[in-house]
C-alpha cells in the first residue's frame, strides 16, 4: 500500500462506512454470538483494494465499533473484522494478477479466515467443551463463513468499479 492523501482518505471513508453499517444494520441470528450485517463487506473490501495493511486497519476500526456497540461477545467483532481484512488482503498481497483463481481464493479465504475461524475459536474459548457447545460454535461459525464468503463475492466486482472510478491502481494498489 502506498501512503498518500488518497489512501488515507479511503481508509477513513471505509472505516466510517463500516462503523455506520455496524451500528445500523445488524440482525441477531444467535443472540450474543452471531449477527448478520453488511459491515462484513467493508474490511474485506479494504483488503481487496488496499491490501493486507488496509484490511487490518479498516477491520480494526469496524471491529472496535462492533465491540463497543454490543449485541455479541466483544472479541468476536473485534478480532473477526480484523480477520476479514486479513482474509482478502492476504490473497491480494500474494496474487497480483486478476483472474478467476484469485477470485475463488478470495471468497474461500474470506469464509474460512474471516468468518469461520474467528467465530469458532473465540466461541469455544469461552464455552465449556461439551458436544453441544462445539455444535453451537460450529453452527454459528458456519453462518459467519457463509456471510463472509457472500460479502467477498459482492466486493469483487465493486473493487473493479472502484479502481476504474477512482483511478486507484497506480496510486494505491501495489
């Protein structure tokens, strides 16, 4: 990521948008554990557009707002949103060429790294390890897997539009 005025502005706008979405659109699926929200898209989009660092920074701001808002255990939105930014940012860090393989890996990475792993591990870290707890953690993590993969799929065409419209490729994206 190249640090310039456009990059910093984009980080700020994406962070603010993610915070607003986090506060305004959250549908509880499993109270205190899983919520459906389009705010998942924002750290993922930052990772796609600004790379690993951008995904982490935006994910941290969106995650912190989710942790402060409440509605679920605070570590899940905090670490989960950072993981969302990492999940797409890491694919774009290692794969520069725009192709179907990168798109598929982005969606899978978002689902696994950004959705399933944080929810499953954080939920199990604070529950007794019974068969019911593991099943509940797996179900809630699978919901986050699907949600993260869905929002990554939405973000891929938006990335192309943003790069064209904002003429970002040479200024921000490595």
